[in-house]
C-alpha cells in the first residue's frame, strides 16, 4: 500500500486528511520540462534585473566601499546557502522548494512560516521590478508613456498570460529573454571600461559618522545598511528548486542548475558594481532609476543598453511570477492556504496562483516607491533564508542517513555561516526602512494567525510535502 493510500498518519496536525485522487489530478504540474541548463537560466533570470537597477540605492546607504563590502559578504552568504539548498533539493525534490525543506525539518509551523516568508518576497519583488521597468520605459519615451501604471498593467497582464499557456513555453521564453539580458550586460561592460575613472568610486561627500572616510562615506554602519541592496544582486536565485516537479531527473539537475546560476551571478555582480560606479560616479548613481544607462551618458551605446536593460528587468519579472505561482501552488495543494488556489488548467498551469499575487503586486506598484518595495522583498527573502538554513542543519543532525544525491561541501559549517549573515540581513531591513519592515512583520503575523486558527486543521495528508514528512516519521518510528 502506498503512502497516498494509507490512513492519515497520527503525527500530522489535528484535522489533516487524505484527499481523493481527483483532488490531486486537478493539481498536477507538467513533468520533465526542464534540464539543468534551463534551470541555470531560470536562476539567472530571477536575478538579472538586480544588475540593471535597484542595487545602486545601496550607494546612498554605504557609499561604494560600504556596498562593496556588503556585496562580498552577501555573495559568500548566497554561495553557502545555494550549496545547502542544492543538497536539500536533491533529497526532497518538490514544487514547494524552501517550504518543503522546512516542513520536513521544522514541522507544519516551520514549513508554513518559511513558505509565507518566500511568498512575501516573491509577491513584492515583481512590484519593485515593475517600477524599474516603468523608469526604463519612460526614459526611452516609448509610446509617449509618462504615467507608469499603464506599463505595470501591461507587463502583469502579458506575462501572467504567457505563464497560463504552460511551464514549458514560459521557461523557453524566459531563457531567450535572459540570454538577451546577459548580452546587454556584456555590451555595457565593454562600453563602461572606456568611461571608467577610479576617482568616481569615492565621490560621495564624507559624513561625520563613526569610521567615515572617502571609501566609507557613511561609516561602518553604512556597510550594514547597504546589505539589503547587496542582496538585490542575488535575490530569488533560491527559487530554482521550485521547478523540481517540472524537471527531468531533479535529484541531479536542480543542484547543477542552482550552482551554475550562482557562478554566473557572482561574475555579473562584480562587473556591474565596479564599472557602473566607476563610469557614472557613486554620487550620481546612488538615486538613479536606470544606473547602467546613466553611467554611459548620452550615447548610442547607452540607448542600446537601455533597450536591452528593459529585457533584463522583464526577465526577472517574468521568472519571479513563475516562482510565486509555484510556491503558492504548493502551499495551497497541501491545505496551508485556500485549496482553490492550486487548481491547474488544461496546460497544467495554476491559474489562481498566478493571478492573485499578480493583482496584489499590481496594487503595490501604485506606491511608486521601488526602493521601499525592494526592502520589503528583501525582508521576506532574508527571513526565509534563516529558516531554510536552520532546516539544513536540523536535517543533517536529525536525519544523517537521508538519501542525499548531492552533499553540501563543509556541511553545517557552510549553512551555519549563511544563517548568521541572513539573520543580520533581516535586522538590516529595519535600518533601511523600519516602517516597510514592520508592515511585512504584520503580514507575516496575519498569515501565521490564519494557519493557527484554521488551516492547520485542514492539511492534505497525501500531498507530496506532507508525504515527505510522513515518510520521515515512519522511518524514525521503525528505527
């Protein structure tokens, strides 16, 4: 008898129950649509908009030196975290990603808390990116648009529509757009070298903060305050495991894809940070909506980068829509959120899981505050990183015999380092904008209250994520 046919395991939350085969049949994703190369493209696509805009607001917090130091620390954190996630995704390949890992390690409360933090990140990040897309469109004077909300509506409607046509089609479109965005970065790098002046890196006026200098104009605290913006160079790469159920041989391809994506992003982060600031000047770049374009001045190459930069922003916007839909799909299918959100159409795309967060994100774009939205997305991301790294450490210690086709180099020391930095990043979001961070805390608390009062009594015992947990408990009881 398979676990799907078995009675509800006694250790599951009170009220958990098995659903019919028809319930799960209406909530199926298309299998085998991605290999590791496409997954690597997905990982880069999630993040590439962060190279084109958003990171530069960190110059306002810490200057070039503060942002550079923050970027080095955050790059190390992400690399360590990705290695930990590669291991967990090889052992637990499911559409829930980080939520699936935390559900196995930390139980239903920890799993839902992780999934909620990821949803906050992925629902808000596209709204931030949409404001940057609006800035690029307005700077190009496309269609005579001067009011961004038309742009926001168009990109949400168009790209949600493409996702509704199916994962295979969406991922291929995403891969092409991402390739164009990387070509744009290569063109920018070549052009920026000719504009580079080392004195531009440190032209922000020095303040009287502790430790202030031309390298650290806002002092030592500026390094910490720049962390949320350094995260923008890598934000959402951890979403690669969300494609596990739609991947060929996920045990091998998901780890390969996420590590390859991270390697590419380390290179683009370094080139963009140094060359943009050195070409355009830290003082001018710290408040720019399209820094790569402004760094090149009024030139033909700048216009080319502007058009291609739009493709980079669209690539991340497009792929994060995929990410939030899969996270919401997994939580809904397991009963943590309303079950109607996980119903898929004839193309195996989760309709409401695509549309509902899109409506929320579109509403958020009317704030027009890209930096504020960025900080809110970073809060959700950093909180989820803390929980995912705890999950890796717990699984290593509690389930050392778990089958792990890929193992994290350095084990819990590696993920322990990522845990410490992620914890500091959560605090840093309050340094940048305490009101925005507190709003995220309030949303997080509301989700947890919903779980505590209602959904924990209505979990679906035979959903994949709950089955992973049931198998683990059964194995422990046998031992």
